[in-house]
C-alpha cells in the first residue's frame, strides 16, 4: 500500500540516504526526506521534518536509496531524535497491520499509538528507572496467595503449558470465580521467565484498587499503568519506560495494546466483551482483536477473560477446533452461594415511583441491617423524554433521531446519542401548553423518589454525570467501600469488576426497555449487565439477593439469569 510508483526513480548522491517517514496527516502514504547521517539503526526513530509550512515529528519506517520524487524536490530531514530508543520492528509491524486492516493512514495510526508528548518530540524529564536485573523476574515476590481451586489450577496449567508460543484462551468464569487470581499466577510465571506481561482492562475497571492488588502481589516488579485519563507527562514516562525495557507489568486500557514491550510473554484481556475496548472515533480499532493479533505476531499466549463473553468469542471457544480454547471456572472462589435471583412481576402491582412494594421492603431491611442496596437503572438523567399531553409533542433531538433526555439539576435537555443540548422549554413548542411533563424515569428521578421514601438513608447516585472525572469516580468508590452510602443508584458504570463487601441487595428497574431496543446486541448487553450487576451483591461473607422488576417474567433471558446460565442464554440468542 505504501510502495510508491517507481517510474522516475532517481538515484541520489552516495553520502545521502532517503528516509521514509510516517507523518500524522490524513493521507495514506509515506513521505521521503534526505539525510546525510542516517543509519539503519535509525529505523523506528522519531525525526523532525518540515511539512508544508508546518513542522512535524514523524517516525522513520525505512531507509531507501531511491525515491519516486525528483531528488531536487526532496527536502532535508531535521533532527533525528536519537536520545530516544528506536521503536522496534514488531511495533512498526503492529501499527502497519492496523493501518492496513482498518484502512487508516500509517502516520495517523502511529500518532494515536504514541503518547502526545512524543508525537510532538517533547521528552519528559524522568527519574532514572531501576535496572531490570535488580527488580524483575524474582517471584520469590510474593505475599500470601490463596491455594488455587482445581479449576483455577487447571486453567493456569493449560495456559502455562503454552508459554513461548501463540495460543488464545477464553477464561469464562462468573464474577468472583477467581479469574483475576488466575491472571496473577500466569503473570508471576511470566515474570519468572524474565518476560513482560500486558494486562488490558476496561476503561472503568482500571482503578487504584486494581493497581494496588497487582502491586501488592508483585512488590518487586515494575508495574506501569496506562490510560487516557492520565496526564500527558505521566503517559509519556510510562511509554518511555516500556520502550527502554524497564517495565515488568503493563496495566492499561485499550490504548495500552500499543505499548512497546520487547520482552512480552503474556497478554491478558479482562472483561473482553467490554465496549470500551472498541475505539469509536478516528482509528476504529478493537483493542481485543489487536491484542490477539499481537499475541500471534509475537508467539505468546493470550487470555481473554469474562463472565459474559461476547457471543463471537464464545463461539470461537466452543466450536470444535475453534480459534480459542475454553477454560471454565464454574464456582465462586469465596462466597459459596451465588446471589438468589428473583423476578418481580410488575403487571400485578401498583408501583410507587416505579418501585414495587417488595423492592422497597427489601431496601428497608438492608437499611435496618446496615447493609448496602444498589438500584440498577441504566438510564441517566431525570427522565428519558419531555412530553406534552395536550398535543403529543415529545422532545426529539434536532440533530439525530434520538429523544432528548431531561436533566433537571441544570434544567437542560440533552441528547445522549449525539451530544446536542438545549434549555428545557417553559411551554410546549408545539401548542404553547404550559403543563409539559418529564415522562419515564432516569437515575436522577429515582434518586429524588428514594430520598422521599427513605429520608434518613445516605443515597449515592453513580452515573456518567456524577462520576464525570476519574477523581469523582474514585471518591464515589471510596464512599461505597468506606460504608458511607446506604443506597446506590447506578447505571452500568457500577456493573463492572468492583467488590462491594457490604452490598447485599441489587434491585433492577427499567430493564425491559432494552428488550425492545433496535440494536440487536441489546439483549446480549442486558444479560451481561444484569449478570454482572447481580455479581456485585454478596461477594463477601453476606449472601446476596437480586430482584428484577419486569413485565415479562417468563422470558427465557430472565430464566437463564435465575440460574446464572450463560450457555443457555447463548443458545437463545445465537449471534
Ligand atoms: P474474578 O476476577 O473472577 O471476579 P477474583 O480473582 O477477583 O475473581 O476473586 C474473587 C475473590 O476471591 C477475591 O477476593 C480473591 O482474592 C478471592 N480468591 C480467588 N481465588 C481464590 C482461591 N483459590 N481461594 C480463596 N480465595 C480466592
Ligand atoms: Zn403541546
Ligand atoms: Zn442527537
């Protein structure tokens, strides 16, 4: 794709060479520059170049002797940034693969994969990192570890048997079944061989708790985190540490799949089904798929873990001779009983603010016992739409087909689809009626209602509005862990990978809406969310209970949930 036309090849003078440079501009080609001091070791290095009237930093992807451009038209390259190690051949191959596979200019792929500092040629100041021999690869690391359950032990053994060559595994296990423990054991063996481990987790799951758990297990290893919420300088430092080989474990969100790790020995993708592994703008890549490619390229094992694998992954793992090998954990590692799951048939009852008597009573019992409840409603805002009962007007987005959601706190209407927003009108734009109503229920409205029902309870709403920054999100997690909240109202943000020992009740309201969504993945997502949300309860010593309010208690999807049965759900909804 990047080969240029060879019609008017012009040899150039002996002492000069031509640099083929990938530059961050939206054109699917490389650019040639002249250099009088380049050597083959410069391939993979960053170089300053003039482009049009601007200055850029590009990456040298090859040295050449001839150019399709006339030699008098070639510009001299600027400084080659030799204080930085060159990006390795396998890193270049990785970005070239993404460029080809996702049909995206190589220069843009590389710019996205590099931290912002580096793509501007700015080098962060760093403490000199410890040398690799001092700190890594010494598993005689290690604090107290639980004795593995038989299924965990067999999973570890099967993956470890494949060290040093490519193999892809699906580790399928309910929440709390000890998947993370399996990853940690595999990472330990990887480090013992002097190699590096890359662990990818969803955006929302990369919390200080997880970082602490990993760091505590490997006190002598160099653990580096990478996610988009980090300050540029910290991200650049982590990238450079990795590039120089001073990293043992890299823990990161989707962008970490591009970390330069020359001794990589193992890749783990936790919650592989999670939507945050897909980048939705610019280069639309799936970090999970890129991770599988990278494992294959490097000849190392990859473990995809999930309680609710994406259907495509599940089929690859189940098919005879399929692409992935299936490892299953069927038991919880700690609590011996999974939460009891029960549907509440809402057709037969009068609801109060959308909540059944059974649910309200269950919350009240938890308040008496100083335990926590979570009400799961996957719809943020006050109400999903504003409507006029007189003329039938509803608040539709002016830019797309979605409805505008009512946000009462700041009196705005917002489109959760495209981001459009407007003030809440004082009267109906259709007929002038002053009496227009929010219709339906979002987390803000539920919060108001619960506060009225339980005035003494400490209520905490957890959605993208209340947890809009990593710091706010962390404060919320601390509040929950510290037992300083009694009732949580949460969207899917709360569904993932958190252990809340005091949480013993999960109430699910408004789940039916997803059943009729246009998106064919909606039931899959609903099932996965409900299973994960259910997994939040009763993870420690206290048994958990899940109550699902629904008008369709007989649906097979809900039946499968009652028995925690992913396999039978997958049969009901075959991809
Ligand atoms: P998952 O990642 O599947 O949700 P974790 O690995 O986080 O599960 O395990 C859940 C809890 O069980 C954690 O507190 C973990 O320390 C504990 N655990 C995991 N494996 C074992 C084991 N074999 N014996 C005792 N406790 C375990
Ligand atoms: Zn009207
Ligand atoms: Zn819109």
